[in-house]
């Protein structure tokens, strides 16, 4: 049983019987209506009843005997948030966003780098495989000495690339890059990254962006903007006497492994500062691609650099 909205003795003139919301609406506008000089629209016979209506409030509802609740539907006021509540909510959202968005962005950038490293590994090894069909076994390819005694020019490197790798790799353009007075070949791939070939060929740097092209900078860029690989197609002449080559003798395209001891920790810290986590030495960050490869091509959680 539901209590009535209006007192049973109260009757309204026909002109004011306009729906269930009369108890909510009439008390608001009636006093202003009467003060405006329009009393003649309301008969004197109903003035007393209208005064009762004006003082009528929602809290006057009373349940009749046996009633389970009071029907207040249609008479509920609209609920809105205050300015303070809105500001507090926005503040909480801002704090949560400030805590989570940087992590999400960093994880996304790591994923991009991981994908590019896997992609260049696949592309280069596929090119080497196709090239061996036409140019013979990789051990028969032309070489230009090592990092100490090479005499190759930029044109020599470009000709070598166009013979053995270029026909099997999609590229945009070529360019010359000078590092320590020597000419290097830079090859831009279709995704905007680049491969930089040393004059002695077997050291190849995979560059993710233009900042990585600055090989003269004192800033740590290896392992962030560029990664070192090797394209080995012949064993070094002195590999038996040099312990640095012990785990760097795989033929084909692979992450740089000179001075690596074959362990995961050895990729972090290596002899002469070649480790990914090393900050001083000959080549800090040179083994970062090797470290990521050993971690399943995933950048470790404790990786020392941010992207």
C-alpha cells in the first residue's frame, strides 16, 4: 500500500491539476505569481487550499497503517556534484595518471625497440641467405681486413654492399658518415632506421634515429639510440690467440659479441667496458643487443637506460 501524495481533504482548481509534480512545482512559483498582481486568475474559494499547498513539503509524507513505503517518485530533486567534489575527483584522476602514464609510455617505447631489433635480425639474415645462393658461401665473400689495417674507401664499401646485401634488402638511400677520420657507409631502411657499415665491414651499427648517428658525442647513445651487431663471414686471422673472439665466431648477422664471456651477467659487464651496463671503457653499451637477445629479445626490467 502506498500513501497518497496529497492530503485527502485538499482539492485543486481545474486550472492547477496538471500532473503528479504539482506538489513540487506549485510551491516554487505560486508566491511570485500572486505577488505579480495576477490574483484574479485564482479564485478566492481556493486561496486557503493553495496556502496549504504552498506550505506543503516532501517531509510531510506519512505512511498509512500497513504501508510499506512512501511513493516519492516524480518528486525527487535532481542530484548534482558540487564544484569541490568535481575538483577532488579530477585531482585524484591527475595523481593516478601521473603515476601510471610514464610507465605505460616507457613500456610502449621498449616494445618498439624490441620489435625493431627482431626485425633487423630477420631482414639481414634473410638477405645473407639469399645472397649465398647467388654469390656463393659466405666464407668466400670479399673482405677488407680488420679495424686496424683496412684500406677500404667509401666506394669500396658501397660496391661491396650493392654486390652482397643490397639486392636482397629494401632500402631508401645511402650516405657517407665519417667516424674518427674514416668513411663509413650508412644505409637507410624503409622504416627510417639505418645500418652503418664500418670500412672493414664486419662491425655493423643499427641506428634507430638521427640522434644515434652522432658517433662523436660524449653522451651514452649505445643501447638507446643505436645497437651494435656484427656481420661475420670469415674467421679473424688471430682468433685463437685473442680471448675476445671466443664467443664471437658465429658466421652471419648477429648481435655484437666481442669480449663477451658467454653468460648473461657477462653481457652486462664485460672486459674493457664492452658490457651493456658498463659506463666506462672502450665500448660501453656494445653488448646491449646481445643482452636483449639472451633475455628472449625482451629489454630487462633492470635495464640501465630509458627510451
